[in-house]
C-alpha cells in the first residue's frame, strides 16, 4: 500500500484546508470510507454546531466552497451542504458484533501559512506543494488523513477477525484547539472503551525509537480574540475627548506577560497579534489582540484564564474603553493510561519486531492538543486512552514553511494502529 498511501498524502497536501474549511478533505474521506463499506457520518452527525469554536465567517465559508467546486478530484456527491457551511469532519463506523468499542482519531486540518515555493523544497520539486494560497499542511495532518484511510482499508479487509465496534474519527479544526469540543459534545466518545490517537513526530526528539505508545501532560490551553472599543478623536485638537483603545491593548499586552506563575506547575501566556489605529493624528477607537494562555493542568490554565480576563478588563477600564474576550479554542490537561500504553507496547514488540519501541513509553508533551478533551471524556467513564507518537525524519520543524516528512512513516503508522486494534478487538479476555 506504500504508493497508495503516498499518493493520498500528497493529494491532501496539495489542497490544504484550515479549520472548519476542510470541505474537499472531508468529501474525499467520506467517499473513500463509503466505498470500503463503512457506515459514514458527516456534518451535524459528527460535530455539534453550537459547540464549534473559531468558525470562519459566512463569507469565508462561501468563498472557499466555491473554490473547492472548481478544483480537480472533488467528489461532489459527497460534498454536502453542511460541509459547505463549515460542519466538516467524518466518522466511519464498522460494527462487528459483540465486543469493545474502539475509537481511533486522525486530525485533518492545515495551518494558515504560505508554503515555501523554491525548488529546494521537495513538495515543489516533486509537484505536490500547496495550491491553496495562505494554507499549508505544516504539521503532518495530511499524513494523518492518509494513515487513517490506510487503516480503514486494512481493517475492513480483516473484519472477520474483529469483535466489537470500530470508530474512525477524522477530526476537523485541531489547530487552535477548536474541533474536539464540538465532536465530543455530539456524544461520539461516550461509549468508547479504548481510544487511540497519534501524531507523526520528528526523529531525534525525546523519543528514541520508531514508536512511542503514549504521552502525558500536554498543557491545557485557552485561546482568546480580544477586542477593545474606545472613541476616536482628533489627537491634536481634542485628545481629551477620545478613549484610546490602542493604549488599553498595549497595557494589557505588557501586563499579561507579567502574570505571576503558579506554584503547582508550568504556565504559559502569549500575545501573538495586536492590531490598532487608523492614522497618526487619530486617537485609536479599536484594537484587536489574539492571545493564548496555557497551564500544566486544567486548573492552572483556569487560573491563567481568570488572570488574563482581569488584566484585559482592567486595562480597558483605565482608558475608559470596553473589552470583549471571545474564547476561540480550548484544550484540557491530558495523560495516557499506563495500562493501554503497556498493552500497545507489548503488541508492537510481539507483532512488529521490525519497529523499534521507544524506551520513553510515556513521553512528556509541552504542547497542547485538543485530543485531550476526547481522551478525558473516555477516561471519565472508565475507558482507556492513549496518544502515541510515530517518529520520522523531517525536513524542517513543524509549523514552518519548509515542513516536509519522510513518507515511510505512513506505512509504519498503519501497522501500529491495525496491530493495536486487532489485539483490542480479538474477542478474547485482555
């Protein structure tokens, strides 16, 4: 399947779509799953509309849908009206009688970046670089789509060996931590006994093998869009009549980075964007910031959230402005279950001896991932969950314009997922 997996990855890489715009991507996934014989859920069957975060405006959704219809290889029969409205993501279900419910998660969205365009970049040289301006698969989610569809094909061919229910979850809007909340709110994790997610990761990091069966401690996070509204005035003639939104935002930006750290664990804060003003002689009446906070635990993150709210509201009040903070992304603290890590590790060691199992079986993760929301829902009712890593050489760090990966990771990942599922759904006592 190697060439098939590579072709799928490159097709998705060539047409990247950011969160809630994964229309072509979702249509292709739905088409492939239906052709294999899966029960396919899309649109409002996958995500709860009112639980989505950071959804693009209607004009952006409309323009992207129109652009998708003009692209090649778009299965229009599977491009639903709900997908066009930003209800993206797909779930494939395979029911194999009595047994556990096993869910696998594959994220599908791209980043809002412009891919490197010179011949030194392999996707350019080999003709599969992004054709969507301002969008790029710079984190490996194109590989995740290919892996998920490869797993779907293999497991359908082996369904007589499976006992229970398999859910293949192709999640939208992971970047910015926006999609898992809406998918979880739709109830898809409430009956899951075993949950497995994975991410391609760079060789040479903390993990020292091909496969790491679990990670722990990813940071909880909340992302905010913050708007300060003041009153414009002539900066020379009547400055006292203005209310300076730029100064309010600037005060907030500086104070946010001075939040006292928490005694019980790591915390983070960042002001990533600040836009304000219309001219040098006008008191600015509007300022917009994009910020995020993080915490080693959900509780520490909530401390950071409250501190950030206090600072932004206080800075606005000092300048006589109004402040509106809108949460546009969210992830919780997360840990993988040791029992499931050990089971998958044993499967890899027994059934995939060609793969090197990392000696770090529960690697520390200092990033944030909204898979945490899904894992925590499974663990809350007694299920087991893990977030694996499959290692691969990378041309550049993730979230950079020169990102690319060694595509041999596709087949390795399919093997690990399928071996784990076959063991969990073998119809015998654990």
